[in-house]
C-alpha cells in the first residue's frame, strides 16, 4: 500500500458517531462523583490502569505472558516475583517495561488534569517513556537479514520503516523527511474546532489511525497511538482504552485498522466504542459504598439518611425514565417476532404440519404474573457468558418465537429485557438465546415419554443496552439492527436442527 498524506474526516461526523456510547457516558458522568468514593471503584480503575499498561506491550509482542500470569499481575499488581518461571530470564525486563507503560498512563492523566495542550514535544515524551526500558528494536539490514538496533527514544525515525505484507508487498509509511510536517498537520487538525467537538470514539479512532499512517518513530508507534486514543477518552472524563491481546479482539483491532487504511473508519470507531461501553457498564455496576468510619454517631446516621433519600429520588427518576423506553422496546420485539412468524408461515408453510406450533408468546413485568419468572435459568446463564449480572427484580419482560421441529418437538428464540448489574443504575440489558425441546419416547411403555430441553445457546455476541438517558428513537433504531441479527442467527440454528 502506497503512502498518502493524512486526511481529515472523510465523512460527516454525525454519520460516524456511535449512538450507544454518548447516552451511556452521560449516565457514567452522572454517577462518577459517587463512584469515586467507593473502594470497589478504586480497585476497578487500578485494575484498568494495569490492564492498559500490560496489554499495550503484549499487543506489540515486546514481551509475552500467559493468560494466568497476565490476570494475576492485573489483580495483584506489578511484582516481578509473580511471574516466576513464566517470565523466563527476562521477567524483570518485562516488569520494567510494564511499569514504564503504567507511568505513561499517569503522564496522560497529568496532561488532562493540568489541561495542557497536546504537542509534538509531548508525543516525543510519551514515546520516550513507553520505550525507556526497551533495549533494542528488531530491524532488517539492506541485505534482508534480521538485526537489532537501539531505539531512538523521543526522536523521529531516521530511516524508512515500511513492513512487508503477507502478499510480499510493502506497506509504506510516511518518509522520514516528511514526518515533522505531517505531525504538525496531524495536531493542527486535531486541535481544530470540528475535531474538539467530535464524539470521543470518533476522534480517538481518527487520531490513532492517522498517527499510525505517519508512523513517525522507528518503533513503538502502536503503543503511542493507543496512548493518544486513551488521551482523547480521558479528556472527556471517560476511561482508558484497553485493547486486549487475546485472539478475538486483536484480530478485530487489526482488521479495523486495515479497513481504515482503505478509507473507512467505522469499524475502528465501533470497536473503540464497544470497548469503552463495556468498561463503563462495569464501572456503573460497582457495589454499594462502604460507610464512612469515625465521626459522631448521630451525624453519621443523619448523613446516611440524607444519602438514602437522595438515592431513592434519583433511583426513582432513573427507573421511570428507562421503564418508559423499555415498554416501547418490548412492543417492538413482539411485533418483529410476529412479522417473522408470518414470513415463516408464508414461505415455509408447505413444509409445516397442519397442527405445527408456530406462535409468539410474551410476558411483561407485573406483580403476581405466573410467567414472570420463566426462562430464569437460561437468562442467568447467558448473561453470565456475556459477563454481567441479569437483575430481574426491578424489571423483566420476555418474548418468544416458537418454531416447530420434527415429530412433536419445537425450538424457541427468546429475547429478554431486564436490569443490568446487581445495583440498578437506570441501565437495562437485552439478551437472546435459542433452545429446543424434543420428546423422548419410553421404549418400555408405548405412548409414554418425557420432554428434554437442550442447553440454551446465546444468539448475540454482546447484550443490547439501553439507559434512562437514551432517546427512544435512537434506542429503537439500535434494537431493530440487533433484533435482525438475533432472529437471523436463531432461524439458521432452527434450520440446522431440523
């Protein structure tokens, strides 16, 4: 791929924005002051910072750690003795590099706190900090032989750093002589009013990609690019951007960058928004704060009473807001299932038995409802697989599309709406799963038998999410896309099972 000078946004910002992140960020901002006083939130942010420091180096392959060691370091801190034999002879070097990367995150937070403007000197300082414990850089000499050279800390590259692609082509980055002017151009665009007003996921993706197009340093460009993307989120009072080195997210990340190279930023924006969204949801789902220690008993009790009254009013407002949206979304789910049922009957009716059970049933949250707790096991299990707690105490509604199978069996596509997290904070989640029921005949007694249900299979890679700050039209639009994917996946599973 030939190098081209960096470009501004190639589409209108409104067409690039992710509709989910903005409303959720408002909810997070609303609760952030409360969250900062919680010990669990402090633990969460400390783990997130360590994750950022560890993962950014793992992505580049400057050190390698197995999954268990990585999780242990994230949980308990950066101690060389934790690595043990897993780190090999260079475990101390790995810890030193991770500490350097953690210090850079502190530098980014300091930049935000002091409201300092990003410039080329700062970027060079970030590079110097990230690579300060890296002793050499892998390179290739003019004869094509591998070699090791010292990294140029905080200095722009002196030689081209164009990698060979899988097809034996060359991916060209900015020539060394033009790096300084391209970096000036990058910062000029970044500081323009249009870019400063852009949603963080859009600007973070743009700045990250355009920086990697330039590739101004001999090595470490990926780590600096992710630091710059994180800086954009931190300036909007959001969380560090942690991109995991695990196979799934790493592949998505590299694929999104390649798509951006072809002129389409949408995949990279969507990935950044999804990562930020998931971490914001985890932050909002922090446990209740521990009561303050010390002070007079009466004052403490009065303070507790005031806080609880405030929380009750706030919670009631949040619940009322999200409930209004939830009712509309449940109706939309039922309507879409009814339409799908009619399409199945119209297109596949000749293959269905006359008494085939093709139907849609549903239930809304209501006191005394006999079917309110249906699918409890399946909902809890699928939510756990997706990494969150399904709270069915505040609100729960479901809808099911029942599809006939061979003989007397049937399959079900179920969509559930329920609270997100142990502590309800005005966020609802939607999940979907598929299961089948077949009748196993008793070979000893003709005409008798029992029903057997399969294990539930999740139909979504991530839960649908809506919160009390969402606009109903935006929530319905997102739900429509999510439902189409869910029902399509469920129909394919049904067809395979027949």
